């Protein structure tokens, strides 16, 4: 770690604290050469492995932009999309991914999007899963109906 004041590499950690609800560690450091203090934040880098084999840092905004197109004309707010992006990132981090295949990012989007808006879900799934015919849509709609029917409690009377 380089001191931001004198560029010396001999620094000492004075204090460490958990930050961002456990997603990062904030460290207070002191430089052994100039005695100035500074803070650093350590955060796990979530990396996406593309189909081409290239890697890039996970970008919540990039994940949301694909969903935004599916939500066009739907009653989905920017706050809803921000929450979905946060939920997707938290899911990937909680699952223990350090380098997540791009396919898994799409899978992590499908669940929360289904709960947010079924029409947007169908639009996104049609592209993500490469629907080729109307029967693909019919099968997915049938699955949604079955899930909805089994999730609702049966009225007693």
C-alpha cells in the first residue's frame, strides 16, 4: 500500500472496520515515513466471465440496462430497477462467485424480474433464452400460471 502523501510503501494498519453491510472493510492506516493517516477500503471484486473468455468487472448499471429495455412501457420505476440490480449483485456475491459466468448473471436477473413484472420477465426471458416460436412463450406462460396457482393458498370454507 502506497502512502498518498509521500508514496512510501511502509504503512501500518491502525484500525479496521466492516463497511457497506459487510461488503467491504475500511482500514485506517498510518505512514511510517511521514506519519500521516489515511483510509483505504477493501472490497471483493466481482468479475464477469464473458462467453468469449474475456473478463470484466461486474457493472450493476450494465445489468440494469438490459432489464430496462424489457421494462419499457411497463409500470416499473427506476427505483424498482435499482433494487433489482442490488438484489442481483447481492445474490451473486452471496452465492460465492468471484468470477461469475455471464450466463449466471442472466439467471440471477430472471427470478427478481419475474416477481417485479411478469410481462417484462417474458420479454427478457424471450431474448435471454432465445425463444424461437410462439409455443416457447406459451410454455413459459403456462409455467408462470402453474407457479401462481401453487403459490396461492387454497381457500377453505
